[in-house]
C-alpha cells in the first residue's frame, strides 16, 4: 500500500472551534471545511478571520451569527460554498464564485467529502443590513469524510424527533449541538438529542457568546446518562483538537 494512502487512512480529523457555531474541520485528506464562519464573534481569537483558510464553506442559515464572514472569506480563499438554494442565489448576487445550492436531504461533494443538508427547527432570514430578506429554511449538515467518518453540525435548532433518523441514516460519530438556549435548544433538549443520535463525541456550541446564551457543557452533562457524560468535549476557541 502506498505510504501516502496509509497516512491518509490513519490521519485524524482536526476540529477547531472559533466560538459560537463556527468550526474549522481539517479532514484526514487535508481538506479544510469552515462551518458557519462568523470569525469575528466575541469569543473568536482576534486573528481568526485574518488567518482563516478554507476549501469549503458550509452555511447552515442566513442569520448573521452563522452567515458571518462568508462573502469575504469565499472571495479571499476561493472556497466552494454550500448553502440552501435561497442563500446560494444571494451569494451569487454578492459576486461569490463556486456556490452550490442544496436543499434538505440533498448532498454536495468536494474532493471525497460529502455534505448532506438536514432539517433544523429554527428560522432562516438573511440580515444584509436593513430589513431581513428570505434566506430559505434553516438547516444543518452531515459531513462525511474520506474515511467514512460522519460529523453532524446541527446549525441552530430545537430538538426534533427526526434527529433519530439522522442518527440511523448517517451514524455521526461527532455531533456539534447548540446548547445556549434562548434562540436554540438548551442543555436539556440537547441531551435528549444525544440520546437519539448516539454519538461518540459531543461538542456543545452556540453558548457563552452573549449572556442570553446561558447553557453550559456542565449542564449538558448533568442531563446525560452517566456513560455519555465523558463523551462531551469542551473546546477552547482557536485550539485545534484531533478526533
Ligand atoms: Ni439563527
Ligand atoms: Mn444563531
């Protein structure tokens, strides 16, 4: 077996949280995926936006705290952007190249990675400044890597019963779930989501950015069955973690 393919097979996935719902996922094959790149959020490292690289950008919905710096980053990096159809049309109107429209249960692909759009229980307007315009439905993504590993980024959502379907169909080993409450589910609901999804690794997001997003990873653990508590990872913004 060629050495490079052994390396790719055994290489880990590296995940960096930038605060809020923004993540960089570096695949075993070296593809960098940015999800919801609001990289100048209050918890992000000061140089996050300036230093960010991306091959792919995934936008879960139009709200400014998720759409974030997508236009600037896409233009600077040339990344391929995947978003729901309405947002894809908006991005093209802003001069972004390499835009791919999707809708729920649809899948886009890039260099051996696959991005499947999932349901989310939320709202999805775009906030270009002034009145909100339609950004289509909000969504989440299941990201499947070259090695078959699956990651579920739920976007902004409440808990919903079809998370069990997402668990059955895609078997995500890693899940990123909002836990802050107020605009999304909080720790109680996120713990129930974990029972449906049955992941190996649980990453809380969309908490602590503002006082209103008051849910915490410790609260999430308190609602989980004891065997699942050690699966919760509390990431530090800007620090890469291998899985
Ligand atoms: Ni939102
Ligand atoms: Mn949000």
